[in-house]
């Protein structure tokens, strides 16, 4: 890494060690701990409930620090994962040095490190969602020679006591500025902290949702990341959710990533952009258009879209968001700049030099900087998603699309233009398959397509069974019909999950 890059990098360890995080070693972390007088080390890992867990160590000697960094520690897996038997559930949590960061919230200097799970034989835990995503990414690269990159768009609501001044109009909060966006300071602080952990952030902004109900004010925001390898992309979102909740607790407001926050108001999604890369070149675009490779990946994802909801939309309220007229997908299709499609292809940066020159007449034409930034976006998941499994499912589905003999034909059939939802296009809309409308239907879709995910032993058979059982346990089959017109019951269901997600 160049010294210039180190000077601008907000990660404390990168600046101190003068090397990128991917090159961190055990000795690097020990040196940092000694020089920065680190008193505590936290091992971090994700359990089945999607929340970040902590195992804390008080550092009392160099030898003790060396020991925990060299071998990790034991934990009770049956308390972390429901599908593990308590009779044989001891697991190791082993630190991944590249993930280390200085904890921004502790009173004493504390180093946090993400960990991987290993079984009693010292092998990676087959059912660990993080390892499933790693396996999926490795299989993708091994079979195609390409890198699968992803970036998340994390939407959330801030809930606080109602204020009378500088009130925004309902559903008109998109890109609002303070004082109308009252909680941009929390978003901006979260972004600064995320940058210090090593996360690569694209931008943040206020989102559409803003409204008042009784004495409570609701305000929606979004943080979007830059493309990264899938495991890194997942870790960034996990950290973002943790940091936002910590800040919300500090400032006395509620933060929720729930898919539906209030009846009749915009829900929160967790969209994923994807791209294909080889040797630093973005293969998602070719000659200024979406490439055939990208179209094949989209076909594979659309073919498995229903099953993917089993990982990305895991609550009954997830399906209150996936309804018409809420900028959320309902029919399985794709198109350019269409926010009602399952997969959206956003604007690319063609002609950027000309635009800059037009806006700045005294500036010479700026040549293209770096590779194409073209992506395509999967708009179905929400904050209830198992982030690792959702991304792993997308990788597996995209890989299958690259090998499907009829992928390009399927992509052509499922393409829609921007006018698809106009009345005259009703016949074509009716021919498109619909996304699941409940956790029950999602479970059925996963069971129907399970072979795709189990192929190559990417997703363990038992994990698929466990996910199906969990989704069906809600008993929400035909829920939308049962709740039709029953506003109070819908509101009670929404409230049930706001605090948890």
C-alpha cells in the first residue's frame, strides 16, 4: 500500500502498521496492542439470530495475548445454533487477523476481531453461514475464473419523540437535509466509525420514509457500501447494524431494520448490488451495455428468486413490504432503472467526462477513471435477512446462471421495460411469476429449489431443513388474506418485530 493511501486511511491499525488489513499477521496485532496499550480483546462472531456476539478477554500479559491470538477459544455451539446437538456442540472461535479494529465505544483501549467457527476436529464448521458464503465464493471463482463482488444498501428507521418544528412531509424524506432530517448526525457518525473499522462506504442519505404517528416520529436513512468480495461485504453490513444500534442506545432513540415499520408507510430493504470482475476489469458491462455474462447471472438469480426469500425475507412482516405500489418487487422480472423489478440495472457512468466538463466549463475533459462501475441490484431482501446465507444464495444462483444453457433466453423472457406496470402492459405482468407472499410459501420455494443450493455441498442439507422448519413455524400461510382490511391486527404484527430486527 502506498504511503498516500495509508495517510488517508481511517483504520487505526492500517495507519499504525502501514500495510493493508489483508496483510495483518499475529505479530502485527501484538505489536499494535503493546504500543497502543490495549487492555481488552473482543472476539466477535455471528450466531443464528443474526446478532453480533462477544467473547471478551482482559489482557494480563504478552504470553496470554499471544495464546488467544494463536489458538482462539472454545464456545458452546448449541447456544449459538439451533441445529446443533448439545451432546457434541463444542466449537472453536478462531480470529481472522485482517478483521481487527479498535473498538470505538469502550472506555478502555479494546481490540475487536471477527472469528470463524471450527468443529472438534479443527475443521471449518460446515453449517456456519460465514463458511457457507466462503465456500460459495471459492466455488464461483474456481469454476469461472471470475471474482463475485457485492455491495449492500442498508435501510433503517430511527424512532424518537415527536417534534413540532421542521417537520417533513410523509413519504418525502428522500435525501432530506437537517434540520428536516433530524438524525443525519447519527448516520454520519456511524459512517465515520465504519470507516475506522475498515469498511468501504459509498455514501449515506436520508430515505423516503418519514412520518409521525401519535407521539413518535419515524425517519428512514440508508448507508451504501462499495463493492467488495462477498465475505467482506457481509461483514460490513453486520458491523453497520451493530454500530447503528450502539449509537441509537447512546442517543436514546430506537433503531430498527425491520422490513415493515408502520402500516401504509415505506418499508426498509437490504438491497445487494453485484458485479463480475477479473484482473481488475468489471465484466458486468461490455461495449457500454450489460454483458451476456451479467445477463446469465441475472437469469440464474431470477430462476431462484422465490427460494432466495428463504434467506433474505425471514419474517411474516417481510411480505407486508413486498406489495404493489411501495417501490418493492412483487413479480419476478428485471429491467433498467426499474425499482419495481426483482433485479434492477442502475445507470452506469458512461459519458461522465462530458458531464463534468458541462458542469465545469473551465475544466478539461476528464478521462474515464478506473474500470466500469456497472452493477445489477437484487431488491428483494430486507433487514431480517441472514446476510451471509443471502449472499451465498446469490453467488450460487449466479453461478448456476452462467452454466444454464438457456440463460440468455430466460433473461430475454423476463426483461421488462419501465412501463411494465402501466395498464396496457397488464397481460405481460400477469404472465410473470410472483414472489412468495409468506414465510410458508418461501419455505416451499426453497424446498422446491434446494438441490441448487445443496449442489457441491455449499449449503448443508440439515441447514436447509432447519430454515424450512423455522419459516413454517410462523404459520403465516394465507396471512395476507386473513389480515386483509384488519389494520389493528396488521399493526400489532408489525410492532411484534420492530424491536428485534
